[in-house]
């Protein structure tokens, strides 16, 4: 289970202040659970893990089997925002860092439709033209421009390469049950479709087929991921001062009100880089509205200590830090002794690389606290499907509670429309 350690905030807040915010977070938890707050028609994610059974898992795995049967070696997953970042975060976290360079096995999953870069698109088309390709297109609204453009191009390639009938068997659409161009297109072309329920917003959809189908296609155990989320659902439903989601939500709001306007989501594991991206979307889109909200940033240490470290240590004192720690590394590497010790590293001989990483983490925590950056630690036992499932669910609950403490609707994103309107006008879209 996810554990939260807030001791790194002790020198910044008093017990009384924390207890006051704990009360607010407890009240917000009730609002969330009783579905009485703003955006309460978007709470389908709350009981999603416990309502995901064998049939739902098998439906996702059916896509894997079907495409393995066709010897598909490349799956293009098309989507943006919540229809992209969860799967990307999970696949990056669980994959071998050099999977591609090492040949890998099973289909390679690549992402598209999350940008409008012509160079990226052209290079994607170079790749699909060399490989045995299938495509998962994900858009809840079914109208988002970026994935729609990518899908039009990939669909065209598949139809030209394999013929219309086979292309149809190489496309899976994940979309809303009734609305949107993607739904009507899928009905007309006969694609296999998965439905995203109306009451689950994009950034809360990683544990639906939006995340599970791509994660399964990348070869990971989605049943274990859902089991982790299910256990978290049970544990985090507790109405108690010890509930880690409630405590963390209380502390980050208290720090925000005390002037810490930016939260850095950091980890000491590069596999979690995209978890940081997922968190930025989850919290940024849920909280940043009505002129308020913690600004979410992300960093991977020790890498970014050599770039962002200077600012974090001594720049404007508006930062707080949430560090996601994987307690146990999956592999072991010890540093060898060297008879000559020309690099002066023999003091580390026989030590694990992860031991050095831990000491770097501890040293960083002490330095940042001394420098005025409160530290919150989120722990998972190991980086696997089960723990990642519980971590996703944990942050979703934190986000719902936190946003209610802040006093905003966590489940809408009206601000995202502003750029779209201008872009449509500039592109001369009919009606704009
Ligand atoms: O969280 C959200 O709702 C958004 O980030 C959406 O996921 C994103 O805009 C993509 O939308 P859609 O799935 O409708 O294409």
C-alpha cells in the first residue's frame, strides 16, 4: 500500500495548523464519498477498481491475443491528455529502460496524437510503413483535433497497406458510448470499441480500457494493476485521521495557503518521469481554475539536481516537494573495487548503486528542507503493476479531496477550450 511521510514538513507548519487542515480534508473526503460536491456526475472512477471484474480484464486481453495472432509488432496508441498519459506513465514505469535497444518481445507500443508536430507525424509514418502495425485510437469526446489528425493518417496507411477489411481488424477505438465523431466512425467502419463511461473524466480514466488496453498490449499484468487499485480503494475509503490520502491532501493545501504555490513531483527513478507528467495533468487540470491552484511541476533526481537543483535550493521560496519513492529496487548492481582506485571511488566498493541513490535522496531532502522547501514522501514497496495501480488510485483520491479543500470543481477543465477556439478560428473550421 501507498505510505505517506509528512515529517519533512514539521519545521514549516505547526501541529495545530495541520489539525485544522486535516479537519477540512476529512470534510472534503465525505463530500467526495457522498457525491455531494461540484462535478459529482464525474465520480465513476471512485468505485471503478472494485467494479472491474474478470470480464472487463478479458475483454482488454482479447485485443492482445487477436493482434498476436496477426503477428503485429507495432501498436500506435493515439490519444492526448487523459487519453494518453496514464498508459504512457505505466508503460514507461514498467518497461526495461533499454527495451527497444535490446530487441524486446511482443508488440512495441508507441504514442501519437498527443502533438501536432509535422516532423513527429512524418517520422511516425516512416515507422508504421516498416512494421506490422495496429492502432488503438482513444478519445472520450471523439472530437479532439490532435488524435483525430493522427488517426486519419494512420487509418489511411492501414487501409492502403492491408485493405479495408484487415485494417478494420487492426483498429480498436476507445470512446464515449454515444457522442462524437469517433463513435459514429467506429459504428460505420465496424471497429471493435470500448466505452468510456460518461461519469469518468479523461484524467481519471487510466484504470479503464483507456489505460488497460495499451498497458496489456505492452505486455504488462493489468489484472495485478486493478487488484492494487482495488486494495487502495478499500484502504482509502476509511474515514480516519490516519488515511494517507486525507493527510497528504491536508498538508499540500496547508502549504499552499502558507505561500508554497508550486509543488514539484520528484522521484529518484527515471522510470517515473512520465508518472510526473500524469500527475501534472491530474492536478493541473483539476485544481488550476478560478484564479487558484497549486502549480504542479515535475523532476527526476539526481538528474535534475544538476539543472533545477540550484533553483530548488535557493530560488524563490514558493516551492514544496512531493517525492515518490520506490522502497525496493527490482535489480541489484554493486560497485566493484578497483586495486588502483584512480577515480577515488573505493569508498563505495561493494555498495549497491541503490544505496548511493538512497543517500543522495536523504541528502537532498535535508538540503531542501534547510533551504525552505517542505518535503512530503510517498512510498510504494516496489515498481510493479500492483503498486502502480494503487498509486494511480491514491493520487486520484488525493486530487478529489484536495480540490474540494481548495474550493474548486476537480472534474471540469473549461480553460482548455480557450486555445481550441482560437486555433479553430485560425484554421477556418466551419462554425468558428
Ligand atoms: O482530462 C481530460 O478530460 C482531458 O485531458 C482529456 O483527456 C483530453 O483533453 C483528451 O480528450 P478526449 O479523450 O476527449 O480526446
